[in-house]
């Protein structure tokens, strides 16, 4: 029997197509006390897609501890609070359980209390599961769907506490708050030491600094887009697993990552049409810019040239020339430019490949999907049907769902550094492309391909493995900074390759022999070295028909979804300007004027 309820004046009614809430409990946080006007808020957590609200409502958004908004929904007539809807947990919503119909309320069995740190002293009732702040990383099962509980008030994974520090230089003790298993670097500035007789470069008066080359253990932002579970080799997009998203089209995945909600069929079709329209609106001068450069130019510099030409044609999207904060205040405009950027990338990619292999340009179609148009413009069409091969598009689409987003990878981080100065998404994408050009990022796929070419034959694999162990060779496509075990994308990639088995790829046999040999060698397992997505991913691209040197550009046609989603999130959350410092290691004593020696 569905749940149902209404506001005080009955102008707003709602139903929830479930038999019972996922969780029922008391929320003692200060925000909920103030909204309810009582000692705590009784909440019932339900799947958001099962909730239907009818009647006049308004909402007010406040910032939760996740850094993202919590939208509090209430009746616009009588003001009764109905629910709160957290951006950090797009799959669930917390109903104000006091608004449920009377007979339903009588059967509720609350067993959980959160934010008991804010529990008022005269509240004597104690439930079975109390949490001082919020539950740590828990999961609940809804049907067959695993959804992360990012709890109901502020909605984030939290492991809170206090870090006690004793500074042996000054014998002073400090207490540093721990939230989400992290400390704020700025809190360490409280730790100071006398600067008397110290090296000026140590800047003791400015407080303790954090030295983290390569940002190996530094979180630079908060994000609700994806989560990599390192220990369990699990990758989540907006709370969904890769298995759940395996059948998504580009438009469905893009909608999910950008706006946090899985689209309806009509929303997906509207997005497809808009992307196709924006492709057709890309000025001809963009293609001409690419065609005027040498065909032998590497693909990514050509991509940068094409995107730069596109940006030069749309000066109205550059905040410095219009409104500096336009993308932080006008999200409709921001979303439009995001889609124009994604469409422009497909056109630029198609022009680059067409130019480099010397084939005529093919225009995008208003009736095709994003990937179908990308294939058409790039000349990857069946000569008999003059359309992209469905099997190859399907392989590219599924691989795209694996590559769409991967957290703070270098290309995304580079885009965010640029975005932090309120830069437009085209410029940020150019930054991401430049970062991807290196052999330690997207260029690793091309490097892995060259290494396999050097090996050549199966009988050369054992000697190659020994050279790696001796430190004489580097094995690209093995090991990952994030995953300590197997990269969760590898096995799905291998399943894609089965659909491309009809394509002759002799080097794939060499790659499989390397994995088989390495799996039996303690040298690799002891170091946590396993194949990553680059190792086998290259064969998906070459099996589809891409040349090895254009693979990084093809990968960006996937990753553009995550890059644009992070750009939007950074604008919505008003992320800070990146301005790190450095530890000076040069001379601090003044040298004589060098001109005096002349």
C-alpha cells in the first residue's frame, strides 16, 4: 500500500509508491529543529523517483555539510514542511514524517537518531541506533539497486572526530576537527612557531603548511558526481554502479552526470536534439582552421586549434567580456554553453580525423545521436549504408560509459584550475585537452600501443617481463594511482572486445600474454600492479577503426561528460580560486648586485 500524506491546509498532497520508508528516524540537527519549530524532526527516507507531490509548493535551499544544496520543500499556502531534497544524494528524499496520513504515522517504527550532538538535554527518548553526527559509509538495498545513504540532514559520507596534535617545537597542543575523514589544511595555519633565527623561507609566522607533491593525498574540492572505492575496486556515478549504467546512451549518461538525475525518454530525446542542433551551428571557420594546418600535425594540437577557433567565434560566452559571474548566477546560460561546448568538440574531432586521413567532410544529422554524428563527421561509416556501423557505435558507447568520469583525473583537475577563475567551459576544455596530451595521462594509451609493437611476437613476452623487473623498461597500462587492486573498468572492456573479435588485432594476443604472465609473478602482485583501462582500452579504439595516435582525442569524446559536469558543479558551488603555494629552496641571503661584476 503506497504511503500518502498532506500539509496542514491540505493544499499539498503526496504519495510514495512504496510500502514503507527505507529509514525512519529522528534528526536532531539545528537546521531541522529550526525548520520544524520543535526539538527534532521526524524523517522518513524514501526513493525520490517513487514520490509524487501535487499542489502549490515552494522551496528554500541551504548548504549542507557536503558543500552541496539541501532543498527544503514546503506548502506555499500554510508553510508546512513537506520534505528536504539533498543534491548530494539525488536518489533519495527525506519526507517530514509528521505530514504522513494519521493511520500511516501510527505504524511508523523509528529506530535511528542522527546528529545527537545537537540533541536537546531534556529529550529523554533513546532509539536503537544513535549517531553523534551521521552514519558512516552505509548502503541500503532498494530492489536490485544499490544506493548510497548520504544521510538525511546534510547528506554526506561522514567520519567525524578530532585530531590532537602536540607541536614539539613549542610544546603547544592543538585540536583539529576531522570531517569526512579529512582535515582542512587551513586549520593547520593555527599551528605556529617563533620565527627567531629561522630561515625566512620557512614562513613560520604564516602557520604550518602542507607539502604534498602531485597532490597524492589532498582533496581539492567536494563533489557528488562520482566515487571510487579504492579497496573494493568499485566506481559509482551519481550513486549508480557501472553495471546499472551499462546500457546508457551518451545523452542519458551526460544528463545524469550534469544534472544528477537519470533522464526520462523525453528528456533524453530533447538533449539529443539540442546537441545535434548545436553541432550544425558550429561556424565553418572552425573546420577551415583545422584544414589549413598540416595533416601531419598531432591530433590533440589540432583539437586545441579547432576549439580555440570556436571560442573566437562566440565571444559572448567569455565572462571577462560580458558578466564576470554569469555562470555562477545564470545556470540556464551555463547549461546552454556546456551543450554547445560538447557539440563543438564532436565537430572538431570529426574535422581533425577527416583532415588527417584525407577524406571529405560529412555534416552532422539532426536525426542521429551524439555518437552517431561523431562517427559520421569522422568518416567512420559503412561504405554500403553510408551510416555508422551499429556494432561499433555500441562498443564505443559502452566504453564511453566506463570513461565518462573518473574523479580528479589530471584533465579534470586542469579544467577546474582554469574554471576557478570563472572561465568559460570551452577554455576549460582546452586546458583539459592540453593536460591529456602527456604520456602519463591519455597519452599512456598510445605509449602502451608502442610498447606492444616493440614486443611484436608472443615469444618475446617473457624477456620483456624480465626487463621490466630489472628496471630497464616501463610497462604502460599497468598499475593505477587510485586502484590498489584490479581497475574495475578492465573486465567490462574485455567483454566489449568480444564484440570486436572479428577484427584482426594480433597485438591483443600479446597483451593477454603479458597479463597472464604477470598474474603468475609475485613481482607484480606484491606491488599492486594490475592492468588498467589503458592497457586493453586501446584495442577497443583500434578495433572500432581509430588510428592509434587519435585515441587520446577519442577518449576525450567520452571524458567530456565528466569534465563538463565538474565545471558546472564548480560554478554552482562557487568553488574557490586555486592559488597554491610552494616551498622555496633557493638562497635567502641577498647576493651582491650581479652587475657589479661586469
